[in-house]
C-alpha cells in the first residue's frame, strides 16, 4: 500500500469507530460474525512456503565466510584455475619424461646391437626405426 491508500484506510477505520455506538445491534452482531468468520478462515489457511534457490557455483563460498570475506569468493574462482594449470603442466612433464625414456630405450637398443655403421645410413633402416617408435 502506498501512503495515500494507508491514510484512506485509517480515515475509514476512524469514521467507523466514531459511529460504532450509533449502529443498530443487528448490524454490530453481523459485523462481529463476519469478523469471526474472517479470522477463522485466516487461521485455517495453510502457511505459504517459498523455495529459494541457493546458488552452488565453484566461485561462491557459502556459510560464515560469504558475508565476512568477499575475497574468498574470488579465491574460489582462482584456486580451481590454479589447480587446473598445475595438473596440466604435471601431465605435460610426465608425458615428456615418458617420451625421453622411450627414446633412450631405442638408443640403448641401437647402440648395443652389432650392426655395421652403414646400416644406420640406410633410408629403409631409418623408416623402420620411425615405425618402431610410433
């Protein structure tokens, strides 16, 4: 209600209260019965339940810290990104180390073999080694 409607309601209530003594008994009884009926309907009505969705994003820290530390909300976005970068760099280093290990195994096998040096200069042998490493 805006201020204008509220003032009108107060004026109507005041006018009714002033003339309450002048109303006939039948009218006051009907008004009292209507009031009791309205109150009974109000008591019997079911309470209104409202569901509020709570956001559950990675960047939002809930509970106590949400109100007191807004920087934790930003950290909630940055920390997963840092973990992702660290994980990806770790996977890259692991794969690189595996490749180096495979190449070292091939070099050790070639060096321990009793092939003449001319075999290493053959283009077919180079193609064979390339197929073995893939």
